[in-house]
C-alpha cells in the first residue's frame, strides 16, 4: 500500500499544464456579472439580449426547418455556410455594398459574430503584430488578439461635453485624428472597428470612417469591421459600411450576426463578408475549429433574410420596425435615468445606453487607491442591494485606462416594457430614499 501511495504521488503532474497563450486572459467580466445577476437581480439590464420574443416569421421558419419534409436539415450542411443562407447573404450584402458577391467565396457562416472575430484574429495575426482597438471596445477583442500572439494598441474615443447643459450623445465621443494616426506603424496589421459601437451606442459618421479608411490604405492595414448592430440605428442616422469606401473592400472583413439582426442571440449564427483572398484564410481556421454551424438555425435565418430581401425599405420590414420599437425603449430609459440623476449618454444605435453615476457617490462612497474601478464596485453594490443588474463601463477598457472612465455603467434597453418599468420603479424608490430626511 505504501508503494502504491508513493507511485500515485509521483504520478501527479508537476509540469505547468496551461498554454502560454492563456496567461493573463482568464478573467472575464461576463462570467462574474452574469453570476451576480443570476444570484441577486430582480431586473437584469446587464447582458445584451432581448427578453421579448423574436418575430413570428422567424420562429415559424425554425418550426418549418425542424418539422418539414427535408429531413436532411438535421444533418451536416456545407462547412462554410448552408447554401441557401450564403446565397441570400451574398444577394443582400451585395446590394448594400454595391458589388457582386460570390456566395461560395465571399461569405462564410460562423457560430455567431464571436467565432467570426476569433477566426479573423487567428487567420491574420502573427506573433508581434499590432492591432489597433478603439476604446471603449467589446471586451473579447483584447484577449482574442493576445491569444493570437498580437499586441493590442488602444486609442480612446474622447468625450466632449455638450453646450447648453444638454444631455451628452454618443456622437460627442470622438477620435482625435492626430492621436489615431500616431498609432499606425509598420507593425500595424489590423484595426478593429465596431460601428454601431458596443457599449456607447456610437454610430461612426462618414467623415470618421473616411479618416480610418485613409489610414488603412496608407499603411496597408486590414480592417475587421464588427457591424452586428447595423440595423439598430436611431434618429434617422445612417449606418455607413466602411467596406463601401474607396480602397476598403479589398482589406475589410465585415462581421454580422443573426442574433442581433433578428433578436435570436441564442441561435449563434453569424457571418463574415469579404474578398476571397481574405476569406480563404478564415475558412482554414473555421474548418479546423468548429467546422460548421447548426443546419436548422442556418436554414431558418436564410428564410428570414429572404423575407427581408423582398421587403427591403418597406414599412413592414423587420429591419425598419425593430429600430423604431427600440428607439422608443431607449427614449423611455433616457427619461427614467435622467429623472433620478443618472446622466444618460444618448446612444445613436445598438441595445445599449451608458449613464454617468457621479451623483450617486453618497450611496456607494469611493475607496481611495482601490484596485477595482469605482463603477465595478458600484454595479456590484447595486445588484446586491437594489436588485438591478448593469455592467460597468471600465470593463470595456484596457487595464491601463480602466480608472479613466470609471463613473459610468451600461444598461441594455432591448427589453420588454414591463422589465424597463420594473427598473424605473427601483430607481425611483432609490431616489426617494436618497432625498428623504
């Protein structure tokens, strides 16, 4: 028995098992805050998913795909995209980009936009390559760049306070052209663009995109364009596609998402549109990782796009109806937050709204020299004590800049009216508690 014990002790692994690429990227804001929301929240405006149902035409398409006569929809389909889906995506985005797209070479279907991003970084970023990331950024960009061996280079959108005491808009957060230009060098392999931007809801103007495009052309840089919120644009703003600008088609990877397009985030169907010379490398990563996406979900999304292609620009199009509904929800939450003293930054697009929490310092006092940014502690305190879940804005910044923007939290307004009303009730009650003697 002693012999057996000593052998089993020797058999334990003493070598480090973790791959170097995972060092320093093990923490994830979603894991922590989703767990807190599940434990404490009565109202969750944290994670970005709708709690209202998807459109009937899409769920009906899914039912047809599941129970229809074509039993082959339960089996593997083409690895790089179900043929009916890539065909309609090529037609649809060909129309939007003003070019003929080959469905078999210029479109690839992925497991959500998340896997599309992973494929891009794995396919193009080598050890030591620099990737410019505009802050605040969707948090997975940084670890994905690092896993590929790349070096993230951060450039912030800088807020300019509006005149006349108006509420700030996401358009008031802008790039400094000289600062952006200074980040490009011989080592720059790519820039990640996210418009409309999560978390701010900023919709980059044509002028801002032309500035980015000119720098990409000048420095022969790729553009990874995350456009998952392309249809969720408000106040008559225009979503300009950077791939349509001069010199950009050849160097841009356009990423989209059925989850955000059709309010089905759990289906995990995304895509990349771009030239074959780029997509061929994404296909190599894709075939050696997930290989293909769920056939039934792809078929239902194809039917959804077919409908939208026929209704394009018409009032009954879901792509026109959804932003109208969300704009009303946004306006309602803006009023609700403003009334209690959380200063909202009015978003031009997306599911999200960022608000300044400076006036709530008396409820959650700051702790000087704390490693944890104020907004993170505030969001944790709020979910535990008030039952309202949100996400701290500092989670969308690199480590060096987390404390520069630590008085903001992000709300998701893609929710049922009852959910938003419940959030308003919590905030109103809290305001009364603060003001009562």
